[in-house]
């Protein structure tokens, strides 16, 4: 099931869902007003955003829209660079949602928005390999789970991937972190060997550092799905 434009603007799907899950969507006007408070971050391609109760993606689609406009301004003249930068934009958007139908709708909304924007910016469709990569990134970054218990629907820990794009040759480093570990309040003046900075920290102050659950070899970004 795909969410229509009218449904996207609806703040309540049903009274029962409000009663059962407290589900109330944020209207587009309020979304943009809140994002304007961190406008500079929304216009950084690599700035990471996590929405812990993302619903069908009202916040995330607006963040993607802002990031893709920056990609267009900087890279529309070079398709390879546009493909790479737009994949990085997608890789920086994370969401957690309790209801499986919302998770599916959120991923689909983001994918369709990406593909439509790609076509508008470059006048052609994304390649099959690019499409596959973007879908994979969304499947890894938009997860079905409970941000309070930090568990996925199947009872396993919520685990996010850190995607680090290296230079402009298309290489990406993937590291997986459990959300509970990322939120563990252990602070170090300097990272110890084998420890890394918080996935969602952009601050210059001392940061929390954590061990990844798993690391993957440096690879071409279009081949990321092959290591799953």
C-alpha cells in the first residue's frame, strides 16, 4: 500500500490507531518550520538525521528534498558525481517506526521521491544498479522497531549502519552499531584503539565513542547490497 498525497497531509489515520499507538502525523507546515531551526544541517548532504518515530516519513521526505536540491546545485552536470552524492544523501537519513505498514510506506515514499527527483534533475531515470542501491540503503536505514526498548519487531537489537563515503571514487565503508550502544553514556577524552565516534554526533565537544558490532570491507557503493 502506498500513501497518497491526501493521506500524507492527514494527521490521523484512525481513532483506533491513535488510541493503540498514539499515532498522529505532523503536518507539512510544522515539519518545515521545525526543520528551518536546523536549516544548515538539512542542507548538508552528509549530515545524519534520525527520526525515532518516523511514521510514514513526513520529516524524512522533507529532509531528503532539501538534501537533493543541494545535490542538484553541486553535481547535476556530472551524472556519476550526482549518483554518488545522492546515494550519500539517502544514506544519511534514518528512521525507526513501530508499525510495519508505516515502515513500508516510509521506505516507498522516500524511494519514489528519490526516483522522481532524479528524473527531474537529470532528465533520465536512475540506472538499475543505482535503483537497487538506494532501495537497499532505505531497507537498512528505515527499521521496524521500538525506539524506547531499542528492539526491532523480531526482538533483536535495533542496529544501524554507518555509511562513510570516501572521496569521490565511489568507495564506501560500512560499520554496524547497535542503537543501545550508540546511546550508552560513556565519554572519553580521546578514542582508544578500536573505538569510534557517535554515529549521530557532529559536535566538536568530547564525544561518546563506541565499538561497532560489525565492520565490512571498503567497497564500491553500488555493490553494497552484495555484502548483505
